[in-house]
C-alpha cells in the first residue's frame, strides 16, 4: 500500500535525498572556506587587541588620510562614470548608427583587461615617459602619482559598470515610450527625466553601487599610478598593503574591515535592488555578444 | 515611412565617444605605441626571456587549475541554489558575489592570513604536509576566489530557465538521472558554462591584488606576469614593462574574442516562435 | 494495454485538482479527456504518465498497480503540448534518445534502422539531420510523436497535442493521428479543451469539470444526449431560456414542452442555434429580430424574446425576414435541465 501524502511530487533529476544532502553539504563547506572564512578572519584580526586598539588604528592620521583620498576619488569618478553610462546607453539603445556593436565592445574592454595593464597604460600617457609627459611637465601639471592619476585609473577600470546595467534593460524596454513622449511634444531632457529615468532608476542605482564598490576597492591599477606616497597618494587599499608589509596586522585588518563592511553593505543593497528587478537576471556575459543588441530594427 | 528619431544622439554619442576615446582607447594605444617603439628584436628578447616565460607558465597553469575548480564548484553551487530549497539559501546566493565586492587587497591579506602556516587553514594543512601560502597553490586559491562568481552567475539563469518538460520528456523515455544530466541538461548548460569559464580564466590571468600577498613572488616559481610588469616598472625599465603588459593585453583580447564566440555559439539552437 | 483509474485524487497545496476520478480505458482505445482549463484533465494525464503522483486512489496498467511506479519505468510515451524536443539534438537524435538510454541495449545499426522507420511513419524521411529549430511546428509535433513511439510504450499520452498549431495544420494532423492510431492500435489518451478536436478524433470522450467526470461516452452519445447543462454548453453554442416545471411540463412563457418525470420547480431550456424555426404566427415563444448576420453558408439571426432573453439561431441563406420583425421561435429538440 502506497503512502499518499498531499502534494507529493515525483523526483526531478538530482533529487535523490542522499545525493541532495551530499551536494548541499559539499557546497556549504566550500562556501564557508572560501567566502565566510575570509570575512571572519578580517573581523577576528581587526579586533584581536580589543576595540580601543581598533579605534586607534582607524584614527591613525595616515589611515584617515587614505580614507579621505578613497572617498574623494569615488566622489569624482563615480558621478562621471554614471553620466558616461547614461549617455552611452541612451546613444546605443535609443538610436541606430553604424558601429554600435564596436562601441559596445570598446566600452566593455576594461572588464577584460588586467588592472596592472591599465595602470601601466596610463603611465605611458601621462607619465614622464608617456605621450603627454613632456608637455605636462612643461606646464607643471602633475597627473601621475597624484589624485588625477588615481581618479583616471579608477575611471578606466569601472567605465563599463553603469552602461552594462542600463544597456540590456533599455534595449529590452524599446523606444515606444520615448517616441510617444516626443510625439506629444516633450523635449529630449524632459522625456529622459519623466519617461526613461523612472523605468531605469533601480538598474542605474545598481550600476552606481557596484561602480562605487569597485572604485573604492581598486588596487592594481591605482597601485601603478599612485606612487604609494604614505599620507599623500595612498588610497585605502594601498594603505592596507603598506600596513600589512609593515607587520601592523591589526592596523591592516582594521583598515580592511572598513572596506569589508562596505562590501557587505554593497551586497545587501545589491540584493535589495535585485528584488526591485535590477541586476544580473537579464544580463548577458558580454554585451557585444548579445544577439538582441545586434538586431537591426525595421 | 521613416521612423521617428529620438533626440539627444549628438550629445549622448558625443560624450560616449570622447570618454571612450580618452579613458579607454588612448591609454591602450599609448601602451601599444610604447611597446612597438622597442623594435621586434628587443621586444621578442624581453617577452621571451626565461623569467617572463616562467611567469606565463605560472600564471596560465594556476589560472587553468583555478578555472577547472570554478567550473566544477560553480556548477555545483548554481545547481544547489536553483534546484534545492534549504535554510540559508538566499544568504548563500547573496554571498556568492562577495569576491566581486571585496577589494582584492582585502581578499589578499585575508587569504594569506588564513592559509599561512600559522593560519586557521594553513596550520592543519601544513600538519598534513601541504603548504599553501607562498606556493603556486596559494596563487590558485587567490585566483579561484576572485573569479568564483563568474561560472555561478552565468549558469544560474540558464538553469532557472531550463524548460522542465525537457527533463520530463527524458524521464518518460526512460533516462536515468545520470544519463539525463549528461545528455540533456549538461549540453544545454554548456554554452553558459563555457562563457563563465572563459570569463573566469580571463580574470585569473589578469588578477594582481589578491595574488601578490599570498604568492611569495619568487621569480621562476611564484611570480605572475602582472607582477613582473609591475616589478619592471619599479625598476624604471619602462620598455620591458610595456612589452610584458602588451602580452597581457593581447591575451585579454584573445579571451574577449573567445568569450564572444562562445556566446554566439550559445545562441545557435535558439528558436524564435 | 488496459488502463484503469480507481478513485484517483490529486491536491496541489490547498487546491483540489482531481476529485476521486474513476475511469476505464480499454486496450487499443483512443480516448479524449475534454474540459475547460482547470478541469484537471492534464493532471490526470500526468498522473497516468507518472509525472505527478496521485494523493489517493490507484492507477492500474492491465492488472499491475502502477500508482507508484516511477515515470521512467512506467513505459509510457508522452507528447508534450510544446513538444519538449531536445533543442541541441537533431531530429534523429531526438527519436533515438529513448533507445540510447534504455536498459535494453540495441546496436547503433538497429537504432538507426528504427529511427528511419519512425521517420517514415511520421512522414519526415530526409529531415533527420535537421535541428528542431529548423522545422515547422507541425513537423516538430510529429517528431515528438515519433520520439514517444520509439520506446514501444504501453500507452501513448498526448497533452493538448495540437494546441500550439494553426487551425489548418491541426485538422490535417488530427486525421493523420487517427490513421497512425488505427495502424498501431496502441492505447491512447489525449487531453484537449477543443470539443471539435475531441469529437473528431476520439473513440470515446470523457468530459471533465472542476476535477470530476461529468459525462463519458462515444461522440454520438455525448452529442445526442448531454446529461447536464454544463456538457450541453461545453460541446457547442447553446441558447438558454428560463422555464417552470409543473405537472411534467416545462413552461417557457406560455409555451409548454414535455418534461415527463421531472419534479416541479424552476429549470432552463437549452437548445442549439440550428434547432430553431422562425414562424410568423402560431406555435412558439414570441420574439423580435434584433439583427441578421450573413455567413457563407447560412444566416445567423439574433432575436429577443418578449420575456427579454437574447437568443441566436441559424437559418438558410434565403431567410427573408429583417431586423425589427416580430414572430415566434419554434424550438426543436429542447433539452430541459433542472436548476441547481
């Protein structure tokens, strides 16, 4: 006689209880080792000598300067990249012009390139050995090993972040709403702010949050162009390296805990925005390879 | 009938092109220019030097192992997140992105601390005779960590959208779990897996921050190519740095082309009804 | 293979999809499960397949209790509404799939030969190397059928097999499926919400509503003798007029119809649009013509009774009357059902 439980479903593949339990167990083990342990080790070391010591490490002038420099970099780079992302998405999704696909590939290049290569490349534009080096030196403009260089390198590595969120979404939304608005006499700006923006705000915010997270955490590219001058051109990630190599573990981990907290906040905001429909679900691995973008509309 | 054209093209395209030219294209051209100024013989001598070649071997072999790990683990993780319901699933789903959100330097010092001989994992492992920090194994772990989300995030949506009637059809035809997975599910996931793998591999080839802390950075043994480019720079050997960076640039473009090719293949069976 | 359902129950969460359905499907029979969406017809089909488990009752294949046999061991051929062809396999590979994963080992040569036979059976010889994305919907449906037949199933199950196809393709495929069934003689159960399809194709029609069987019988039985108002309405257009039953007669306004054996009370009189004659005087329910619609082979007349009920009926194209004219509707073959 069969047991008849309500809602009993036949197993799908991989639903055998032992297999299921084993697979979940293995996955949880690796997630614990790879993802949770690093967070735990940061907290553990940052507070290993107690809260007062942690507070003192954070309040140390060079650390405070590094925090300020990181915030300053984000305040400049993130808004500029946001404007760029919006402009690129508007041009690419609301208009037809030859070379759209090529432009998509160019916008995504920074994702594929090592931050070190990015940093080295910038050196050959604005550094003493670079294309504009002599001109800049004559004009006494210092870009490398100073704030402008850090901002430029950060903008390079995060250039695609906002555009990458907006383009698939705006492509999927089509042009009907904007066409209706302009046919009713709305100006381009008005159409953007009253029709387009309300429909993309969560995706835009999503891109901005991810962009900010990367700008504040960028290490490789900034490491090449900053010159690592303590208390002057050291961003927070670079300062962590410095403290770590000075064997100031508590200082390094205290500084790291700030960035780790930022990372966790970013994840929380990310999940919240994904609930609003923003984010990865509709995102292809590469924009230029996304067939819907290369379709020519009649 | 001519379709109505929306306003704002000159401004938005203007901004886009100027920004892309100055921020993205110009530096890469400068790099190529610098590398090209070396002349073929010098260029070849630098990029084929023993130390450079050793760094390619270290980088590529470690990236390969890290990517294979991420292929298997990423698929398992995506499967568990999509197909099973268990307490904590949503938290795990969110935590998968931690490697992208956590700055690489922070990841670097954390992993090094965990896997150093006196660390939480390094201690027990060294008791077993396995040394992680300052060995290629450490590089692999750092690479695997920083590129972990790629496979999960490319496979997950495909797995979610997988038509359940395909599996049901295979079941009515008498397929065992294993044969259905191997013959139906896996082939349908393959394009996404390959895309994830190529992204993961590309990221591992270029990773710097997370690796330099844990790698030990011994020339010929644990020195990755990105670090070599950086070291040449610190030695003020700019042409050498440019040459090595250009090799990485070429590798990145090859990976980009491979990714796009794989994604185009992914759409091969797509049917529009 | 004879299939028997004995008091089968299925509940999803709190929704009872199937209430104690009992049904016998004779060996070699072609049976239609007909009902509106939500009537439980697909759930019944999926339970027979083993794609859902019954929460109560039993399903027998011959004398064997198949209720808890896993789907892959049940030996059914299932054709899905949207075909469920494996998109990464060619037509031939799709058809061969069941033979390749079977515990019964066949040689590649035997599999190839069987695939060729099946391609010929479904009239797709020469298309074996195409991918499902490269053939039409009707062709895909035939591939799905060939794939299901490849494993020599004990019973063939089809879920809305023509639901996703154009009207002309549907009619052709329907006749063709009947032909295949007659050739192979395999017990076949199919689900549809289209009464024309069920009547056209099936030996026997089982009509379902809200998870229970409301009537079953041959197409002739259910058409000529619908047992209740639901079946009457579901099988085709029906007019309805309220009636009162007194002393074995049903009265619509002042007109009486035979209702022998029915208890006194309110009822409704149902009749088909074809079962009406328009009279200028004499016997019938008084009514006025509201509109006359022309069709290629007939005229449809929209009228309103003096009691305020709208009715529609079909007449010959020569019907001479116009909008606004008054007369009487004479109902042939009225069907009278008690309310409630």
